[in-house]
C-alpha cells in the first residue's frame, strides 16, 4: 500500500520520524505506551476495501501484518491535511521508493489516491497495461522489476471513499497474483 505523505510539524506532540509505523501500531493496539496518533477513517476504509470481515482487533491485526504500507513522500508536506507535495518532493522521493519496492518485492502495489498516482506512475518502468474502468480510467500496469507486481491506484480512502465499491476489484487482482 503506497500512501502519499504525512502532514504535521515538530510542534505537534504526535509528529516524529516513526509516525507511519506508530500510526499503524496504534490502530492494531501495538503502539508503545498506549500512544494515540490519529483517529481517522483512513485506515478503517483501507481495511474494509480488502476485507468484508467484521472489524475486530484480531482482524485488524492480521490485515496490517499481511501488508506493507509507506508514504511516497517521506517528509511532512505541511502543518495540516490537504496540503499537496511540491514538485521537488515527488522527484526527491522516487529513488527511495523504487529501492524500497524492489526490497519488498510485492505482488501488488495499490496506490492510495488518484492525485498521488497521476504524479508518480510515469516515473516507473512499466511492462504491460490492463485497461480498466473501475478507477476513473487509470490503467493497471506491471512493473519491470522483481516478480513484476501489478501497480494501480484506487481513490484516496479518506473522503468520499466506498470500500464496498473497490473490494471486488482488489479481490480480483489479488487472486490473479
């Protein structure tokens, strides 16, 4: 799962270099010292896009331990939500993202958000494309590394997102790999 970026500043008590990892740990009850970072629908929507199970602590734990999640842009893009990364953020982040993906060697890379997708997909070496209509006409691609993972976007899981809409498509492509 590839997110876009974090927001926040060093003035925020919850903001630190481990924010991505700690946010997921908090969602599944594994954060140190009972830390609480974000209580947002983002992570729940992701869970339900891949699962039709009831949301229990055990289900969340199993899911988040079965996927990798990181943000394309590693630095904070600003003090609050809805601030877009700058053009140089996209360029500076590519090499680290490419190396991380090669190291993880995933079967599927789901890009969380159309704006993120539109800013990054052309940077990668692509092999094949599959035409789709479930994600606003954006294609599914195979990347030219490792086991040639499928690479495609879904709508950002924060606002106006329907997990039940995306679940059948995600399930279909997961089963093909």
